[in-house]
C-alpha cells in the first residue's frame, strides 16, 4: 500500500513538473493568414512583443492574379497610404489579458480600414483566432483563423 502511494506521488510530481515547463500557447511567431473567399494562404505574418505590446508585420505575400509586390495600399489611411503591404506593420497595441491579447488594432490592407482586434491562441499553439471588430454598444466583427508557420515557409515559392 505504501509503495502505491509513493509511486502515485512520484508520478504526480513528474506530471506537475512537466506541466510547469511546457510553454503556454503564444501569439508570438510566424502565422499563415487565409483568404476568406478562396481559402488559400494569403500571407505570412510575424508577431512579436515590444514595450508597447504586440505588433505584427507582413513578411510574405502570396499574390493574386494581377497583383504585384510593389502595389501600394491606395485605400489605407496615413501613415500606411501608398505603401506596399509587404513589410507593413499592420497589427499593434495589444495588451495581455489571461491567455489572449486585447485592445489592439489591425489594418486590413485589402479595404484600408482599421479595426479593433483581439488575438486568441489555441491551447495547442497551432492556430490563432483573430477577431477584428467595431465597437458600437457591443462588439460587431468577424474572426479569422491563422495557422502556425515556420521560417522554412518564408523560403518557399509564392503561389
């Protein structure tokens, strides 16, 4: 009986130790964005943290027919106006709130509008729910799911 108790205590301690060193799901890193209409990968973005919260930049663009990497964002407001989307910092100002990031902003380069935004990483760290919204009396918006990318994805040919 005593051996079972000792074995159980050791297994519990090992499990707790593993749980404590496993990293929590994070919004940081590289993410593949997906086009809502075509369901194809649209871009790869990098999210990082600095003193003002999280920021995100477009690292790679998968071009649609007729598009060019040098196409300017003509619908975007200053300071984004007439800048190409590649390299654009389009996420900013997120603050941590438990397991998610809130009170940030996202610029949609396709329509030039800036929305309030929340980032909610999945528990397994493989996907990120991006909820862009406008504030009225309550939040009205839509979500996208982005998928974890790697540095190798930046090296692959654009389709």
